[in-house]
């Protein structure tokens, strides 16, 4: 019997294809990351078995527990939530990608830890695309300067950018924010390591707005509710 999670992922794959076709894009260049905040290891395994491309965790404590439970086996793991400096040692080397690097200072600290354990850590720069005071991330106006600084730091590989659109934004507003992200990506493409992909990573789009994000060039969407249902 097919699980609800598997059915949801099948439906989402169809919607990804539809959105990509509308934008004249190849659906295969869009990665589906399951946002697994509060989900059990069993639910995460179901999502992996149903074909998500990656799993993204918000909280370092949850990440650590689920890693110990082998919940993510078979797919890359991303940290998609804010990274406190005192948790860097628990994350660097434990995840494939840190999506939420919001300053050159944080990138430098990640680099020190990565070099200490003999690795290069893949990262994205988080852009506070709407300049919301309650959110972390780099202001769009400062993005080029900070991206340039981070691109020169050894021990980290800058693979792209990430954003979270405002919760209550309408479709037209979201399209504006996502197109602004696309311009930031184009303006700074020479600073970003393509990491073997045909395009650098532009991580934008969540359960409420991933279709608009795809139409504006997103290469990685982070879905929680659309895959697992509303959190209780």
C-alpha cells in the first residue's frame, strides 16, 4: 500500500514538471529537498524511499538525533535553519550542505572547523530577500560584497544562494522576490562554484510558493507541509 508521503511526493513531482514546462526549463535540474523539521525518523525514511533528492533539517539537535538513527540514509543532508556559532562543530562534516550562511564571519568559522577536520564544506549564502528584520540573512544590497568575501575563504565551497520569501506574500510579490534572487545569482555567478551541476544552486521555494520559485529559476525547493502534511 502506497503511503500518504509517497503519494504527496508523486503529486509534487508532477507539479514540478508542470511549473518547469511553463518556464521552458528541464524538470530534472530541480532538486526536491524534504524539510524534515519535527518529523520522525520513520517519516524521513519514507520520504527518502519515495524519491526525494535531499533532506533538510532546521535544528541541529534534531539533525544529530536523526543522524544517529540513520534516518537520512541514501540522500544528502542539508542544514536549512539558522546556524549558531556554538553548534558549528556539530554540523561541519556532518551535513553535505549548509544552506544558511548569513555572514562572512560565519563562513570563516565554518572554514576553520572544516580545515581542522580536513574537509571542504559546501555552503550557500542566505539572502534576506525582503529585508525582514525578524529574519537572518544578508541584505540584497550587501549580497555582492559578502558573496565576494566568502568566495575567497578556503575551507568552504560557495555553491549558490538561498532565500525564504515572506510568509504572507501573494503570488505577484513572490515572483518579484524570486526574480530578484535570480538577478543576484546572475550578477555573482563568477564567484560561485558550480559543483558539478549544470547550474549553481538557487535554493528558493517552500510548500506555499515553490511553483512560483521554479518559474523564476529555482534549482532546489524545500518542502515540509506539502510532503508530510501540516505539523501538529
